[in-house]
C-alpha cells in the first residue's frame, strides 16, 4: 500500500467518524475540573483532596467525547440570498475565518474500570481506560484549491499544503494512583500508567506545494513527507472492525506515562492547584509500515495534442511511469515511538461561602510541536455532599463562545455526574467550533468522620446532657466564689 493510499483511506475513515459523532453530540474538560467533589476529577488533577472512603465505577463509568474544528463554523460559511431569506454557501466567508493551518480534533475516552480507596491520609486508586485520539491538520490553501481550483488568487502563487497530515492514536491505559494529605493545607498525588498501544498513524512531516504558472498554466509540485503507522488495518480496510479489547492484555506496543498534581489551601478562602498529565511515550512494534518520500520538484507543462492523438495508448502509461519515478518513496518496518498528548492545568479557587465558590483555570496542551491554550472562569455551588453545580465560560482553540455546565448528584451510595464545556453547541451546533460531553455513574461511600460529625451536630439535647451541663456550670460558680466572703459568713 502506498503512502497516498494509506493517507486517503485513513482520512476518509476519520471524516466519517467525526461526521457521525458531530451529528449526535460531541474541548477540554474544564467543567469536570471545577467539580472537584467528583471522584473522576482526580483524572485531571491527582492532587485533589479526596473525601470519599471508597468509589467504584459502575458499568457506565467515566465517558468523555470531544470534537474541535478550529477553522470555521457552519453559520459563518453561509449568507442570505438577495432574492429571499434563504441561506447559501459562501466560499469567501468560509476562507475568511481560517488560519494558514487548521485542524480537526476528536478525542474519546471510556473508563472500563475505576476504583478508589482512602486509608487515613492516603488515597489509592486503580483505573483501566480505553483512549482514542485523532487530529487532522489541513491548510487553508487546501480548502481554497478544493472550492475555487488553482486559479483566481492562487494563480502564479504557491498553494501551500505544508503541515497537512493525520495523527491517530488508540491505546488502553492501566493506572495506579496515589494521593496523600501532607498536612491540613497541602495535598499531592500522582499516577503511574502502563499503556498498551492498539493502533497509530503518525505524520512526522509534510512539505507539499502546488504552483500554477500565470502565463503557461504549467504545474509545479514540490515537497517531501514522512509517515509512520502501526496496526492501521481497521482504519484503512472497511472489512476489518475496530475493536480495542483484544489489546487489553497485549503489550506488544508498550508505553509508560505519569500524571502529577497538587492542591494547596492558603487559608479558609483561597486555594491553588496544578497538574501535569500524560507525560509519556508509546513504542510501536507490530505491523509497522513507514513511508519516507524524498524531496521532489516536478513540473508538468501539459501534453502535446498532436503527439497524444498519434499515441493514445502509450501516453497514459508514459505519464504513469513518470509520476512513479518522480514520487518515489522508501518503505520500512522499523519500530518507532510517539509521545502522549501532554496537558497542563493551573488553577485557583476562592470560597465566598461554604456553598458558593469561584474558580479560574488556565490550560495548555502539547500535540507534537503544536500548542493549544485555553482558559476558564466558573461559579460553583456545593450543597453538602449530595449536589455539586458549576457554570463556566471558557476559550480554547480559537473558540470564544463556550458556556459550560456540570453537575454531580449523589443519592445514597450512587453518584451521577454529567457535564459539557459548551452547552451552546448542543443548542446551536451550526455556530459551534467545539462540542463536548462527559457523563457517568459511580458507587461512593462517604467519609466516616463526616457521618459522625453530622450525627453529633443533628443529635437532640437529652435531659441527661442538660443535667451534666448544669452540674458543670455550678462547679464553675463554686470555684469562682471569694474565700474571704465565705469565712465572714
């Protein structure tokens, strides 16, 4: 299989997946980070203080889906017709909002198993999670070529397709976490992760350009590329089904990762928190196919019509041979490594009352050599242990209209949580660059200390307790009597 065919089939599969998910529902999980009372917030900061003694994920464990298109929104690519109020597509408007290089990002994670146990000041956790991530980088000139061809603004100019590429990673994560209350102010935590790689496509580099001569209309193609892949048959062959579960205990593509986090309480009102997630790497060894194309520079000035008519049969084969010799590539099966998508959270929280607080959060994500920055501000409500709410505003990846909402609700030992970082996208998907949803259920057993405190606080004052207090009061009065006055009497 050539690199072109690999890229074409893989891209088609990803577009189908993204299109299907976007039509149902689909940023980063700022809402969950603000809901620190939810056990799964520990995935975003292992240093969050844990109050529950035990938690176990139900079959509907932590589920997370996210889609991001940095280039455009549907409603920004349409305009009203002059004849009536109907909308029509506008390639000019579509290209206006786009940067030179844009991306489609899709992430999915499924918690297969989760468990946490608190012993005194120590908290231990286990998790098994299936994770799937894709990112397709597409240049603005690629869209312009597709919509308007190589004329107009591109005539006589190099249409840059530099940076175009697909990155896909699927793996199963086994995590062992530890969290400790160092003192009343500081809590620190970490998670070691053993990774089993399922499939990968890694576009190391792409430099590709198309220039159309303004006078002769001759075409010049230049560029080079390097693409690595492992176990990509489920994405390049429609007859092969994507199924990560056989890789649950198959560590042929072995990887390691680590998460670190901390939470510091400055006083009764102010606290600070920070975390670093997914510092790690996976080495890919199975069914590896790597493609390297050397630097090319090929000019095509058209076909002599008279010559073509004289040798119709040979012109096609001659052109095919020429293209194969120009676009030659090297193929190998050498093992290679890819880094995880490292993420950074830095936040602060201010408690106005025991019920209401506000949070500020900064976020950064590293994908290859690309950086994505985000920020969020929230208002949070926590009613004892049974209800948590957050409403937040966030910006991420050239998307500035994100209003998030989240809740966790505890009834008995069952805790349900659901959230989105952009509820506007659910209400009006045509105006959204970013769509996200998370949800799940857990069995939780609260702190024994909290139960005792609640019983003491709510316990009625018995007659015996009143009598004891009265005796103590009388004893205090006797101790304060002046001895001189007693002798005079």
